[in-house]
C-alpha cells in the first residue's frame, strides 16, 4: 500500500495522482506501517495532498511512526519541533529536547543542528 502511494505520488509507472497517493498512504498508516505514518504526519503538518493543516493529527502520526520503529528519524525531529513551538501539543522544552536527541541518535542532521544551536550536549551513540 505504501509503495503504491509512492508510485502515485511520484508518477512512476502511473499517472501522478496526489489524491490516490494520499489514500494509499492513509491505508498503509492505518495498518501500522511506520513510514506511511511519517508521511501522514508531514501531510497534516504542512497541508499536503489538499489536506488542511492539522497539528493534532500530525503529532499523532509522528508518535505512531516512532512507536512502530521510526524508519524515518525526521518523525522524532518534527515531534520535537511541535513540542518546542507548542503546535498540536502543550509547549514542553524538555520533551522537545528528548525528541531532538532521539532523532539525532538516529542520524537526523536537522536534530543535530538544533541541539547544537540550543547549546545542548550532542551524543550520537
């Protein structure tokens, strides 16, 4: 399902169709596929695929992606961003730093830069 979403998203072998891509991503996410949950989080955070922004749904999908193995470390980075800014969650610097650290340990460069900019110790092991 997720891969079908990617094909329609990128127009690979099929005519590009963002609405159909969204449907496949949504279906894969509902079956616990962590990469699709990350895509759904990004969809609602930024308003992709003709969906309105919805910070509550975004943070929910990012949490699910992290819980289901987080193949995309950016899920933790974006959840950290949401905690730092109070988008969709109660503003919480401690939880933001925790998420940034998780993302950094998983290799997310943005999280590493964020921790550095905040003067936080950086450990990636």
